[in-house]
C-alpha cells in the first residue's frame, strides 16, 4: 500500500483526484527506485573492478617484480636489477598504460636486485611516488625522494607489514581486497611451497624468523615472493607452518 505524506498531498493541491495523487506518488517511488538502482550499479561496478584487478608477476629471471592495475593507475612492487625497466615498461604497455599511468612504487628493501631499476623508473615516471621502510632509506638512492613507511601504514590501499631481518627496513605489503601477501624476500618459494628466507643473505636471521611469526598472524590466500613462484592457494597456512617449525 502506498503511504501518503501530508506535505505531498498539500503540494499536489486540494481537489486533485485520488487517481492523480496515486500517479504522482508512484512517480516519486520510481525516481527513488531509479536512484537506488544507480547506487547499486555503481557499488557493483566498484566491487567488480576490485575483483577483476589482479597482481601480475614480472619475471625478471632470478627475481620478480609485481604490478597491479586498477582504476587506470598502476602500483609496482619492486623494480628488479638495473636495466630491468624495459620489462616493467612492457608490462605497463600490455596493461594499456605507459609510465604516466604508474602512480605508486613500493620497494620491499634496499638490495640491488629489488631497487636496481628504481632510479631509471623515477626518471621515466616523474609523477610516481616511491615508498620504502624507514630503516632502509639511507641505503636507497634513486635521485629523488623515497617516502619512509612504518608498520600498518596504508599505501595505495595496501597495508605495510614491517618484516625486518633480511634488511633492517624490509617491508611486505598485504592486499586484503585480493587476499594477497607480497612478501619480498621475507619469504621465498621452492617447488611450489613457501620457505624461510635464505640465511646466507639474511644478516639478522633471528629477526627474520620473528617477521615470519608476524606474517603468520595475517590472513591471505596467495603469497608473492621476490625469489620463486607465487603460491596461489593456502599460503597463510603454509606461513603458519613455517612459524611453528
């Protein structure tokens, strides 16, 4: 049953037939329903966009970088070795973007196989913002500012996770929308399974193990690592197993 407000009756005017009154109120309901449908459509589009956007691996040989394109902008995690910027540009191009579409670069740590192309990318993409863990900033020189970040800080809608040990300022990034942990070198993978970081390249191994324990508290389906293939399912359970081993 249609409910009439006193204000609406007065707006239509005295002497108006009940049929006209019903038609007017029906029109209001259609406008309201139309506005709700538009809002629902916009929300569905946003949800669909988040679901369709996915991290793409840029395999640079013995190390990987990762790219996420959403809303016409790209977020890059790590930059590989010096000279790898061409492969990164090719991935941007295949996604329908160029350097102008790169908005955010997150450097997991200061080692040359992860920041090697950062200076070249900083020149090619002058509008992109670069981020790294604060304790690693002194060891990163790309010719312009790199913004220091802390544990639990948000960057490009990703949650920064402090994971020191491999380097003092090593960070991982958690993408809750896509249920992905981007672990850098805080983890590696071997034959499709996650493994502890290599002690030969991890100066503070005790701290690195604490970082594994911290990652074991998180929830995610997939883990993308700097060295080795991504683990796409059950990754958080594997990290919990490593933390308890």
